C-alpha cells in the first residue's frame, strides 16, 4: 500500500491525515497548501530518508519542482536506484505540533494490542508509551494513557487546550480499524502530529499476515471448579513422608464426602483405603492424584467413568521433566470429557467454604477474604506459612502448576461469583490465554493484586517496526494490567499484605525518633499514600498526654525517652481520630527505650485501626520481635519492608 493509499485507508476509520497530492515523475505541480513536504513514492524504496527521498518546508510550486528534480538525480546517481513511470511523488501539507505515536501489534499472547505515546525519532529511546487492549473500554484507555508523561499535554500543561477525549476517540478509531482488518500484524503511525486541529497521522506503515494463536476454546461450558461434594484422593498414604499422606491429613476437615484410594489397601485416619477407583460407589466430582506419573493417565480414564468434573494433579514429572506429550494427553482428555484440570505439578487447592484443604502445604489455614492463585507451588507454600504466622486468612488457594488446562483466566470468573472471596492475589510466571485473562479481569468487580516473575528482557526481537521493538516484554504486561486497575506489586509478600491495606490512604506515625519518622514519611508518599493531617482538636488531645516538645504534627514524635506507657497513651488517642486508616508504631533502640513493653501493648489492648510496629535495630529489639512472632503480631524490621506493600 502506497502512502497516498494509506492516507485514504486511514481516513475510512476517522483517522485524520494531512492534505496530499500525488504527482508523476514529470507532471506539472500545482498545489495550494504550504509549507509542503515532498517524498518519493516507490516500491523500490522502503526507508525514504536513507536515500534523500524526503524534503521539508517547501513554500511554492517552483520550490517543489526544483526539489523533485534534485531528488530524482540524487536517488538515481548517488544511490543507484533506477526510477521509471511506475514511481511517483507525494506532496503533503507540512504540519507543526508535538510528535506523538500510535501503533498496534498482534502479540502472540495478548492478541491485538495498541500502543500510544510520545513519538518521533526518539520513540524507542524514551519509551513514554502505554499499552491498550484492542477491546479496552474508555476507562481503560484513560487509565493507560495517564501513565505516560505526554498525557499532561491533554490536562492543561502550559496552557494546552487539548482534551483527553481526543486520544480516546483516536484509540477507538484504531480499535475499529483492527477489528475490520484481522490480517494486520503491525501498524505504525509515527509521527502522529498534535496540531491545533487535533491528532493527524503524518506517516504510517502496516504489516499484514497471520499469527497462529495457542488459545483453544471448549465446546461446552466448564463445570464450576469451586463446587466440590464427593472427593477422592488417589495416592493417600500411611507413609508420613509421602505427599499423599499430607494431602489426606489436611483434607480431614472437609464437610462433604471423602474417599481415600491406595492400591495397597488398609486404613488411614479412620477411613478405609480403597484399592481402586472402581470401589467407590457413585460419581466423583473432584479427584486428587498424588501417584507416580506413569499411573496418572490410566487413573484419569478410570475417573472419567465416575463422571469426573474436577481433577487436581499434584504429581510432577510432565512437561517440566521433558514429558510434554503425556501432559498434552491430560489436556486432551479434559477437553474431550469436559472436566477441569489443575496442574500437573501443583501444590493443590483450598476452599474455605467447605473447609477443604487439598494441598500439601500447611494445614493451619485461617478463614479470610483473600483468594490466592499461584503458578509456583514453592512461592505459594512459603506465603501460606507466612500468612498463618500473621493471622491472615484465605477464602481460596489454587496452585495452577503447569496449567495444562485451568489458568487464572478460568478461575477469576468463578471467584467473582463466590461471596467469600473479597480480593484476588495472583502470582504469575507466564500467560498462555492472554486475551481471556484480560477479559476475565475486565469483568471482575473485586480488587486484584498481581506479581509477575520473569521481568528481564529476552534477546531483542527482530521486528518490522517500532511497535515490534516495544512489545512482547514485561512493560506491556504490566501496562495492560494497570489499565485494568490491577494492583501490580513488586514483591511477593505484598500479595498477602496489600489486600489488608489497599484502602488505607491516610496513615499516622507514632515514633520516638524524628529522623526515621521523616524517612518513613518519604517512603509512604513514594508509594502513593499520604499522612493524616492533625487538626487543632487532635493536637489538643495529644498535648494533654505528651511532653511539651513533641512534634505537634504527623509523624507524631513522642521524644526519644518514650517508654511503653507513653506509646500506649499516644496510641489510645490517635486510635480515636476519625480519618486515620492505619497506624505505624516506629520504635528505635535508645538506651531508655522499652521495645518489648511497647509491643506488649498490642496484645493487651484492642484497637479499631490496624497498628503495625516497626522495630529498627538488632539485639536491642530482638526480644520484642520474638514476642510479636509468638503472639502473631504483624511487625516489620525496616522501613523498606514496612512500606513495600502500600
């Protein structure tokens, strides 16, 4: 497609282009829009600037004709490119304005994705761009665009009169273009000029073709994985060192029917060990496999006869060990017989609704509102243990493992329907069904917190355009998630802590040292939170119980000689303030400080606000830390740790 044809094509979708005229090699030039740009238009030339095929700021028809002759001579004599009657020139109106950029790429994971931001020759250097799904709604487009610095031009920066709506309408036009032309692999509009008349596409390129997607859709609706009534654990074992023993032990609190299967027979936890699946009377809706890999597929075929709906394959030794065909066979059986598969190579599954723990992690799980989905069993096991220590509870825990079937995109809609689930935390290492994931998040009304591992860039991708170089990386993933209002966190501990504090916007600090209080303030503000502002009534209340020289603002510095009684007095008063969401109790070890006595306050008294001590130091605060561990009081050992989840 030539540049002139491209302009006409873009215009069909409501994308503005400059005035233009195509002239033949020796045709008389007569235009009335100046200043103008002259460009060679030839299938022999891809990069016009490289051969002197672009001339700017021409102000008359005579200048245009002289420039054409000079350009023809330069291309043919210097660059040895013959021109003929099939070649021509395009004259476009030269526009003034900020250079922006919009493009699209058909990503192998997420499908069609739109990129928008600062354009020009330094596009790839500055990378001030955002990522927008081709199916994004207006709120997603705005949320994505506001992550860029260039968006300030549409919010009145230095008197700019441009509106966000101009960007939204352009993105919608590109969405329509992509939908109408599914064979477009990449689109590059660069530069896109921000003129007094709006956004105008000055130059554009497209690449067509087809990209094979790995997504496969089921022919029938999935069963609800969270509905479990009759459960069989195949591989339940009397050997305490076996995974099957731990899973069976953890499952004993289940409120439904539970069957243990082991070919050796016997008894476990007062239940008979059935020698085969066939000995179970009636259907089995959910089964757990903790058996050697070679027995997994034959056992699945036996379970299919029991009208299986959900399968949890804890067994490892599949794709991760070079046995991909066997793993694909599991997925094929699931598709053909319409049952869900979790795993293989996973930690298991927990559902608080029925006190169902089918994991081989800790058996001491608390009830709560957090649903946790993880691709890594090891990360999940560690956070389950940490949550138990911190008295954090779960509504659901799902370890997807190798994810031959069920992924986060399948589980999020199920969790959205469950009232016990208040928020969803995701630990992801990779994504297969990217478009499905975006749609499931888009339809979810619950807060989602996400950590993505594997952020480092792979070898540079050979790309047709700017878009190709800017896509296929962690920035795209994170950008799409943020456009959907997903809280992307930068440490795994935040997956269990941030759900507790994400609504905590105004924070109070009680400290015995001004310097660390200031450092903590900076860390809080850097995370997008703010300190609670003390009003006159608050200050008067604190004046009654604190020394004369306390700070009289937040951070509330109660002076270095503060003992436990002063911490308690300050905490009692601050806890009564309306508008405070969360309180840090910052304790630094000075000679007279009583760290242990100060944290004991939190065991002896009940506060309506969340209170977390920060115990800075070494040996002098170790006893206080140990008290917090024993009594399961959330505490932090550094300011960095204390603010990492905000």
